[in-house]
C-alpha cells in the first residue's frame, strides 16, 4: 500500500444540479491523455460514493502531490453562470464526512485539504491566501470545515 499523507477534496467544476457519473469523468481524463480517472472517489449528487482509480494506484489530481495522496471529488462546484460556488447537496456533505472518517481511520496521519490549498505560496508567508489560489476548487474551505476529523 502507498503511504498516504493527504486527502484532497476537489469539485468537478460542473453546473449545480448536473449529475456527472464516474464513467464521464473517466472519459474526460482519458481525453487529456491520462490512463483514466485521476480521482480515487467521486461523490454523486445523491451522496453515492463511487470508486474511481484504486487507492493502491497513484492518482492524477494535484500536480506534484499525487504520489502520497487520495483524491476525492464531489460533483458540482459552479452555479448556472459558471461561477465557482459551493454546490454540495446535504447528501454529498454527509457522504464526504463518512468517507473522510473512514479514510482517517485507515490513514490517521493524513491531512485533509482542498485542491486550492496546494497553490503556490507566492508571498512566502506560509499561508495559501485567496489571491494565491490557482483554482477555486473545491469552492469551500476543506481544511477548516473538516479539521475536526
């Protein structure tokens, strides 16, 4: 088994209410030239947790940080005008918590972060601030919201 240091939350950057199955995300990633879906888990609108890439395999979800991380993506992240928005349904919120709790039992030292938390620290103050984000993803503060897990 791989060493896991990070559990990284993402959004699919799709419109609110638009359900996107794993097979479509897999096809998107194959179209980018990847071997398949880069995330290990996908959280559907109804809270169903679908498996993507097996966790024994390195993901393709955070450049430079895939070797020791697990990628979790929730479907959504944009409003109807394609503006970043936390579009998680209640079912998705509950499913993410359950999944994170399970993964933290298996990998107790892993940190929970959002994709945006891996942006470069431009001003070198040790904090990734909103002006430094290369992406809004996952459209909420995953580090803060899940720091209790």
